[in-house]
C-alpha cells in the first residue's frame, strides 16, 4: 500500500509540471491586437529559454520490516472445567385421567342335576353352605371353601377346622331348625336321610352327592367345584388323585392276588359285616392287588357266616377302625372259633385301617387306597 501511494504521488507531480509548460507556451504565442499598424520593431534576439528541468523523483526507500521474534511456546494451561448446571425440573401438571371402574362381573348361573336326578339352579354360586355329610365337608375344605361353610354335622371331624363350625345335629338326626337358622344358600347331603327332604318345603335348596365308585368320587369333586366356582382347585385335586391311583395300580400290576377279608362290624363274630360288591372297600381291595372274598355277595354291605369265612380262608384280615379303635382287635380274632383257623390268623396277618380313609368318599379315599396297598403288598411298598 505504501508503494502505491509513492507511485501515485510521483505521477501527480509529473502531471503538474507538464501542465505548467503548456500554459506558458500558449501565453507567449497569442498576438496583442493594435489599432494602427506599426512597423515591427526590431527585436533583440531573445535568449533561448531553457526548459525547466523535471525534478527527478527519488523513490522513498521501502522500510525494511524487522521480523518480530516468535515467543517460545509455553505450557498450555488447562482451563478449569465448566461446571454443569443441572436445571431443576419444573413440576408439570399431570394430565387428569378419568378412571372408570370396570363393571361388576356378570353373575354366572349354576345349574345341573344331582345324584337323585333332581335339577338344581342358582343365579350365582352359593356363598353360605351347610354340609350334612363328613365326606362332602372334607371335599369342601379341600376346595378352599372354609369361609363359605356355615354349618356341618356332628360327625364332620376332618379337617380340624370342621370341628369349630356350627353344628346341625347328627348324621341320622339332623336338626332342621338349626339348618334354617343358618340361612344357607345350599345344603349338601347324600340322600340317605329322609329328614333333609323337609328343606324343600321351606324354600331351602339341597343337592344330593352320592358317588357309586372311585370314578364317581372324582366326578362329584368336579361337580362341587362347579357349584361353588372352585373349578380350578377341583381340577388340581382330581389330577393329583388320578396320578396316585395310577401309581398304586402300576406297582401291583402282575403281583400275586392275595385273598382279603374286610371286617366292618364284628358285634356278632359268628356273622360279621363285610364289604361286598359295589362298595368302595371292594374297589380299593381290587385296585391294591387283593381279592375280596366277599366280592360275590348280594350287596355292598353284607353279613358273612363263619362257615363262609373259614371256607374262603383269607390270607389277610383287615379290620375297620372307627375313631382310632378297631371294631375288633387282632388278639380277639386269633382266639375266636373258626377265625383262628384261617391263614391270616395263623400267619399273624391281621391289620387295622382307618375307616374314615376307605369309607368316606372324598379326596382322602386315595390315601385309603395307598394304606390298603401297603397292607396287602408290603413287599412292594416297603412296609
């Protein structure tokens, strides 16, 4: 930039000098007018005008820039980290969500036919239940219906919680007044006590549960689960029972069939009561790998003569035990005429079994089967 200024200044000076010379030449060549012509005077010779010398422009020397020494690099100072300021969240107003509670479940009606062929129907599953039969009471507790059970018979002693429930009297002589006072939605019975029929005229519905065999027990557990809206628990109980029954049957399969005599009542030892065909005890003996010597009798519970007993010669005698007491002790049997001559008495194979396990048609009947199998085939069940 500085050089450019110098050049422009020099050009400007040259232009001014040239302009001055031109002005002087013009002034000297212009004639001066006169009125009268006069003879031209003799002019003395004018000395020759020397041209004005053009000043020589001496260029201004370009200054020499002395480089400034670059300072030595120093160690960079690490700047302090800038603190991160977390903004305080500004609470925002949550949108209002209008919650509508779901509508109450639609009542599911319960309808069917009981063991006596009587139809029943309820608009909703019964919530206040009276059980007149010990096996039904045990089933209801197994289904988890403790809170719904409002009354039981005097003989309902299992499970332990059943003992604290309000009582409606004995099995054969239930109190209708006590049942009515409990205001039940349903009364469950087995159809063997006619007094229960009075409830129908009082507007209290009752349903008869009366299985005929092991499969019938499983079906009635399913039915009670349906009536009380406990189907899932009923299904679990049935699956467990079937698995345990199958395990016993598979274990005794192919084993020797042992002759068995079951004593239900020996009040008259010359004519003891025993389990005949279509009884649950007969079914359990067969499933456990035994041969019931009264399987050809006339009914489910029959009296056997002492002659029939001796002729059949049972290898095992099983005595029913009620409330923990056998109807007749093994020691007595060994001393009785005729009885002591049987193979069972001679080989000391006389056993007592809990009658509640084999006579009550509830979930525990499978436990009765397992106990029966241990007695008949101890070599297969380790006892």
